[in-house]
């Protein structure tokens, strides 16, 4: 570890603090809402991602990077900057996304969500946590390295990508990787504040979304007693809601079993779940209590271990549903239908991997003598991130970024300023140690 280089670059980040926050405020003022959300007007929003990428590209150039702007669709550019190393060192990727989620309930905010405000030692605004603070901190870490006279041996690859918020990795991180912008390790600047700020998160679970459609046979509601007495495959009526709830109970039992059967040392037992999040049911289009319901739809979000095979997870779910149907005469003849709607695989780097240890050590040194002092927690990110695609490309990857997970996508989103500065120093110290210096 080159303490002289570390001291110089940390001091330079402190000196750049006001400019960093001003640039971040500009980024927050750009309405880079992902334009593909179903309830948003694509034409009025497209272009915001490109504008943020252009802002970052300017800082990348100031850091001495060769920069490329490109997109998979007009107005949705990624920015990549490569600061060439002097040779003989390992390369490092800084990755973050430029898009943000909508802020449609602006009246509920203390401040305009797209006007950055500094108050109570925080910077407020949509994207301040998820994840423009981390993205700008990465860019300024690269700039501080150059301005402090620190020449890395390995290449530093800066990636500002589009599309992440709506799981469009093909627009952003995957497109960047396919273009050849790879490295020997990577940091994704997602907000990793959990029980403590700036945790090191080297894993993300697999995410699977599916729907179950259950059919029944409608009749007048007064026929329920006769329906319960018959229990046949040709009853006077069959409640789709009764059947759907029976299926759900089977999935709840499977979820309970996962506490002991789905194990990963980075995850807490019980962290892998099968969550029922949307229900719709009733009689045809009437949704009237005078009728026994003949349809029910249940939609689930599943979080499963990153090392698990998708087919195995799907097989367990299918088995639970089929087992319930086999015990019911109506469902045996009219089995529930499962539709797999979305899948986002997990990603993982071992907690004792040398790169993970390097990041944890840099975070500890960067936070020394501040309220953030102490070793960081090493834990998984609870949901999907672009860590998946970097790790699947064979790149050891961790998440580390300023901001509380509870503030991401929230009303009054805000990020502690000292976390932003500590993150920038951590990124720079990781680059010095991982890439080596002249």
C-alpha cells in the first residue's frame, strides 16, 4: 500500500468536495427517469440518460480517460472512460447507472425531487441515493487520482450505464461488457447502507417473478354449502379463490422449508423468499359477492440463492402447486397454470476473495477518524443489481456506495454528504491498492 499516494489523493478529494457536490446537484437536476416504465411518457423522458452520461463523460476526460458515448437506442447513451495504466497492474471497473425511478408523488416531498437541496448534512433529490452520488463519487475519485499525480499501473474503466432501473441490462452494463470494456475486478456504486453505512456487498440473489392463474366454476353464492359437500370434479360450483389460497399455503410451506434448505454463507437464513405481492379474483368481470368466484390470479416475487439453478427453483414451485392440485378433485381436472414472467439471475463473489478484502480494507482506511470509522459489514445486496452481469462475465465484483437502502426509490430521498466523500476516497484507495501505482 502506497501511503503517500493515498494521503495525496484523499486530500485532493477533500479539496474537490464543493465541486463534487455541485456536479452531483447538476446530475440530480437532470430528469433521467427510465423512460420505459409503463406509466411514463417515453418521448418526454428519453434523452435524460444521455444527458447524465454526457456530464459524466466530461469528468472522465478530466481524469485523463479516453471516452466513448454509445447507446442501444437513441437518447439512451452509456458513457465509458478508460484511464490507461502504465502497465503491469490489474485493471478495475467503476460501474453505476444513470437512470432513476419516477417521482410522481412530488407533492409529498419536502423539496422538489429534481432540484438538489443541501440540508441537515444531506443532499436531497431523486437519484441522490440510487445512485448518482456513487456514480459521481467514482468519477471524482478518478479525477482526484490524476490531479494528485497518482499514475495507476492497471487500467481504470469508468462505466455510466443506462437502463438498470427497469432491468434493461442489455441497454447498459451487458452492452458495455459486450463492447469489450472488461476488467480484473469491479465496484458497483449501488447504495449499500444497511445496518451500517457503506457496507461491502459482494452478492445479489436471483430474482424470479411468476403468475399463477386458477380457474373455478361460478354459481350463486348460496351454493357454497352444496359445493363444499360435493367435493367432485363436476361440482355445482368451485371457488377459484379457495383453490388459489390452498396453492398459496403450499408455497408458504415451501418458503418455510427454504430457511433450512436454501443456504448461502453470505445470506441470513430466511432471506430467500416466495412473496405473494399481487392478488386478483372474483366471478368473471363482475367481482360481485353474489357469485362464487371462477378466477383468481396470484403474482409472486421469488428471491433465491445466486448459486442455485433456475430450473431447480422452478421445479420446487411447480411441485408444490401440482401436489396441491393432485389432492383436490376440481384442480386435478383443471390444474392451475404457472406463467414465468421475469428472471434476473443472481451474482456472487466470495466474501474472502482478495478483491472483497481489498475493498473492505480501503473502506476502513477511508473512514478512519470519522463517524463512519470501523470495519464495514460484508453482506449481500437484497435485490437485483448489475453485479450479476459483471460477475457472470467472470469479473469479481462487489457493491459499495453511499446512501441508505431504505432511501432508494423513497419520498424525500437523500444521501449523507460524509458518506459521499468517504465513498469517493474508498474508490480511490481501492484503485491504488488493486491496480498498483508507479
